[in-house]
């Protein structure tokens, strides 16, 4: 049986260049999060990417502020010279880019700040400050016959001759190996990182800061290919839904709802008649009782 070169490891020549006299193929430009938004709920995708002006979003969520703050602090930590990468640097780093939105009051915000600092201190304690990642919050991109994919990866490590995709998580519930295996975003990042750095990338890891656990998965060519195929199928569904609207199909029909407990956490709940039936959550609920969060 011959070795099949995965589609994202092709010659590097853009597909458009190959068909010199063919009309240029229009690629669907997307990030994993854009595709995931449609897979979670087509209506939410429409609100985010199709309707203009977009419907107003609800207020900012404290759990998003917390996640963003922790991610930025880790980026800043890697931005320091290796000899200054110590836990003592963390309070200043976290404070400098702390996002204040969504908290109930200052008392809650202070408590969550201390919690985040504790996570960061434990996490950084297990890192080798001299180990330089290949990329931190690095944007990677790849093209297939139908997709122009890009996305920003929390961290790309090089271990031996291979790359590893690292994604930080800050929710209460620690992810498991199935989450790492099933994550379309991580698989697409692996594909794009391999394409950008021209190094094999099969391992993806979810680093859960609250518990200090790592959920990992080793992809195969076949499993990455499956994720890529599903991404292309999702893109095809989106293009078909947008064409249907152009052809006169009512937007609510072209982009149907996929309702569930996650509606309570949807930014567009107030603009969505289905979502309005979901339980109302305060912007700070998830940092108070994170175990109840199902934001999809
Ligand atoms: S509230 Fe629920 S059904 Fe409505 S757009 Fe958001 S996720 Fe979809």
C-alpha cells in the first residue's frame, strides 16, 4: 500500500496556481472557532457572522474575563527573559492585563484574582523557564481545496522532531482524553502548525490550570484527515445556508436553532426567541459555581 501524503502536507504550491487557466476557486476563510460556532448552533453563527448589523450581544462574562487574563499572563511570562521567568513575576503580570468585566463586585473580583494567581503559580512551577516554545499565541494557517484556515494557538512546543499543540483551559471541569481527541480546533491547529513549520505535529494537549492536569491525544494521519473532512463539510453547509438566504429562504430556516442548556450562556440569548426560554445566568455565575457551566 502506498504512502498517502496528507492534504495539508502538499507541495506548498497554492491550488490556484495549478489551474492556470481555470477560474480561481473561492476558498472559505475560517477559524476553528467560526466553524465550531456553526456546529454548536447555526442560528448563533448567523448572528455572529451573517447578520449585519449583528444583533447586540449581552454583557461580558466574568469567566471569559478570567480565561483571557490567565492566557495573557502566560503569554507575558514567556515574553520575559528566561532568567526572569519565576513565580514572583506573576502577580505583576496578571495585574497588568487583568480583565475586570463581568464580576459581581470588587470582592468577587479580588477572590477570583487570587484563585487565578494560585493556578498560575502552580502551573509555572512545573515549567522549565529555559525551554523556549516554538510559538506563543502564534497564528498558523493552512489551505485545502476548499478552506483557508487560520487560528491562534496558545502554545506550540517542539519535543524532539515533532510539534505539540498546547491549549490552556480555565473552566472548573477538567477535560479528559476524549476532549483532546474530539477537539476539532486542536486537530486543525495541528494541521496548520505542521504546514507552517514543516514539522510533523500529531500530539495535542489540553492543560487545565485549576487542576494542573493535562488531557492529551496522539492523532494519526487518518484522524486529522477525518477532522479536516468534517471541517470542510461544515464549511460546505455554511456556504449552502448562505446561498439559500440569497435564493429567498427565510434566514431562520436556513440557519436553524440548536437549543440546549448552553443557550443560557449565549451572547445572543436576548435576540433569540428560543434562547429566551433558557434559564437566565448572571455574568458572574460561572466563576461562582463553575461546575454548572455548559457553554458548549
Ligand atoms: S440562544 Fe441558543 S438557540 Fe439561540 S442562538 Fe444562542 S445558542 Fe442558538
